[in-house]
C-alpha cells in the first residue's frame, strides 16, 4: 500500500501454476456458467516454469477497471472477466491497513476500480492451459485483495466461470473437477484428490512443439464438438464416469501402469472427439504423433509403461515419467529423435519437479 489518506494504491500479487488434465474436460452443458458434460482430473504443475503472476491494484484515482495481459491491454468487457469480478466483489469484506491509515469498507468495493496486470511465463493460448493458470490467479489475487472469506472450493467455482479448467488450478497435486448437478453451478467445483507430496516419484516433461497461438480456441472447439459429435455423447455418458473412478484408484494406489493407460487413452479419445467434430479440429500435428509413437514403442519394449503422454488443445506434449530414471531415458530418446541443433520440430523442453527449461530457439 502506498500514499496518504486521499491518494493511495493497494496491491496484491499472486502466482498460480497451470494444470494438465489426465481425464479431459471437453464440452459444456451450460455455456455462460461454464458447466461441463463430464468430471475431469488433472495434475497441477510445479510453478517454477509454468505459472501466471498477477498483480491486482485498487485506488480511488482509477476511473475504470483495466487489465494488461503479457504487457498488452486487453478488454475486460467479455462475460468471463465480468462474471469473475462480479462474483468476487459481491463477497468482499472490510479491509483495513492501520499502518498506512487506509480503510476500505465492504460497500466501497462496488465503486472502486481495479487495475490488473498478468503475465504468463509460458506460451499463451497454445494448449498449455494458460486460461487455467490465468483465471485461477485472477480470482485468487482479487479474493486476497478484497478479503474474501470463502474456502478454496468456493473460489474454484468462481474461477470456473472464467475458464472451466481454471477451477482445478486452485489446488496443487491431483485435482478433480466435479461436474455438479445444480442448475446454478454452485456444486460444479474442484476438490483435491491428493496433495503434491503424495506421488513425488513422478516427473513431468513438457515438449513444446509449437508456442504459436492455436487456430481454434478451446472454448470455440468444444462448442462445435457439443453441436456435432456423436462420439462426445458416448464419451461423456459411458466412458468418462468409469475412467474417473479408475483414475482415482490409480492415483490413490500410485499405480503407474493404470495411470499411464488411462491418461494416454483419454488424451487419444479427446483428440478423436475433436476429429469427430464437424468441421474436424486438428490440435496435434506430425511432431505430436511422432512423440506418441516414441512413447508407445518404448512402453511396449519395456513391458510396463515408463511414460504417460497427454495433449491438451494444442500440439504440445505433456509427458509424465514414472520416476527420475525413466525421465532421464525419455529425455535421451527425445533428444535423439529431435536433436536441438537441428532446430526443427521441438522448440524446447520443460522438466517438471524443479524444472529445467531448455530453449533451442
Ligand atoms: P490455453 O490452451 O492456453 O488455455 P485457451 O484457448 O483455453 O488456451 O485460452 C486462452 C485465453 O485465456 C486467452 O486468449 C486469454 O483470454 C485467457 N488468458 C490466458 N492467460 C490469461 C491470464 N494470465 N489472465 C487472464 N486471462 C488469460
Ligand atoms: C483440452 O478450460 O480452456 O485443456 O472453459 O471454454 O475456457 P473454457 O475451456 P478450457 O478447456 C480446457 C480443455 C482441455 C482439457 C482440460 O483442461 O480438461
Ligand atoms: Co484453456
């Protein structure tokens, strides 16, 4: 907080990691509340290399709400930003900073304006879940600024209204987004299945195939899928409910064989559903397909899975190795098939745990 009684700025900065689904969310039953057609499960990545940092500031000298994303001003007029701002403002409490002599009574939050600056330290809108880290961080930092006294689960239901996948980034470790039954979406929220220490053998390698912005946003893509894909109906009703139970069991028992089989099958089915959309959506490219083949061949030759792969709505691979030894062997294989010196197919690798970023560009 800076300034005197008349001219002051109060700020809060927060950092939120992204999350990658191992059982995918794809398809909404309610577009404006962002209610999904099925439950999903994700793993929250370590924040060192894949996170959003957001600073929210309030001051009586601000004449309107404004936001900058990665240094460029963006419009806050979209329903998603407005929904998050409205939901947080309506839960604001009195805020008092005795040291600087500033008091913001609860009722003032409706008329005070905000400046928001957000930065993603990884590619935005490229299929690495920037909307998840972005909206989770926005809601979390606003809630801190306005002294909102809701638990993480309630905040997750607000973040969900910014971007569905964002609700899962309010927790670390393994997280489930329960689709809920209520029409108003109150019970469509995230719960933590296991914390980050539960299965710390796992290592995550992200192979950045392309950091370019995707042609079809997740929002547009899944809307077209809901309208046109018959396979999605089967997936949401018959396949995912069973997989959710199996995945919960695999995570609980740290059963990597089941975990890998389920994660790979679900990623492949999600991309099959994209292909079943009219017109078809291609998020993966030839390099993504080559990475799948490398992982599949290696898993088969070892007899038990060493690596799970999953691709979100983009060509970038998220590879989850069963332990440090498997991660080293996997990286060797990737470097053999995609030597950095050729600077062709892969942009960079990001290693989970205490990540290492290797940029070939
Ligand atoms: P991704 O695969 O990266 O999640 P999406 O198409 O789902 O891609 O969402 C990208 C959109 O999410 C961006 O165009 C922007 O509107 C929003 N977004 C990304 N990062 C942030 C952020 N840090 N704060 C707020 N909104 C963000
Ligand atoms: C493939 O959460 O980005 O990453 O709710 O429209 O903002 P909106 O979509 P978004 O979709 C994510 C889809 C996915 C799978 C997942 O994260 O579960
Ligand atoms: Co997204």
